[in-house]
């Protein structure tokens, strides 16, 4: 018999459909308790061998500016002409990135030393957790956006954040209160993405 979804179940499906990535949030910093709830949602994700491979670095206030300076320094060192007009723009853009929201949560998969752990599965578990965070943020009246970019894959950034060697930054989650009404998302129709096989194909 088909089970009819309860109200909570319907709410979850609506949150999945209505979640959206958008950059603009209010400058006001959400209280730590709300940030903790968003982080806790990550830790309810499935994880093989129960390794719980997620770790979080929460940057707020001046720590975001320090991170911006650090990222700007890296970007500067990569440019041929960092002091030219174009170079300066690129460096300043990098510096501003951690300031796009009042809270920046770095979500990483760290090696847990579990003998059966498979690295890609550890990353997958954390990615599942990041989606939980985005949905939890919606449920709490916040907005969270998943970003990566080159700094996510830079060992110097991982060291700066105090992440152990062998860690993977899975997401920079920016978090704040939404300011804009969200525009509905578009997705392609799923029909052509699915192959149904029930053993009766001729
Ligand atoms: C692994 C991953 C990395 C992402 N990195 C970025 C990013 O660096 N910058 C960005 O603007 N969006 C980033 N996004 C968000 C996607 O751009 C966004 O999910 C996509 O445009 C679909 O929009 P929606 O989330 O509103 O459905 C990332 C998403 C994922 C899953």
C-alpha cells in the first residue's frame, strides 16, 4: 500500500525543491545556536563505517577579513602583474570573497584513520552533510550557499585553517539571513535521466 506522506515529509520535499543558491544575504550575524543547528544537520548524514569524517571551521567577524587577506595574498602571488589595474581588481575581488556573508563555514572531510574507510566515500558523506546544512538553513529561516573555487583545493588554505594533512575542503558554506524573495529554480525533466528495468524488457 502506498504510504501517504505526513506533513513533515511534505515539508522536507518542499524544502528540497525550493532551496536555491543566491549570493545576497543580510549583514546581521545569526546567533551561534542557529549556526550550531546548521552544523549539526551535517552530522546526521549517512557515513560508511560511522567514521563521521566532517570537520568545521566557522569564520565570523574579523576572522573573515583575515581569511580574505590570506586568499588575496595567494592570488597576488599567482599573478604576473599584481600591481597593474587588472591585477589589483583580481586581488581585491579575492579579498572580498569571505565577506559575502556574516558567517563562513568551512566544511572538510578529514582522514579518520579507520582501516576500512575509502577516501571518496568520506568525501561523499561530507557532501551529503553539506546538502543537509543547506536544507537545515532553509528550515531555520536562514540562507546557506555552497561554494568551492580554487582555494578549496589549495594546501596552503587547508594549513591556514588548521585542517590536518590529507583533508579535503568539500564546501565553503556562506550563511546569513536571506534578503530577497527567491526565484523558482529550473531543472530539466527527469524522464530521460532514468532507465527503468523490471526484468520484463524484451
Ligand atoms: C560542489 C559544488 C561547488 C559549488 N561551487 C560554487 C562556487 O564556487 N560558486 C558559486 O557561485 N556556486 C557554487 N556552487 C553552487 C551552484 O552554482 C548552484 O548549486 C547551481 O547554480 C544550481 O543552483 P541552485 O543551487 O539554486 O539549484 C557549487 C555547488 C556545488 C555542489
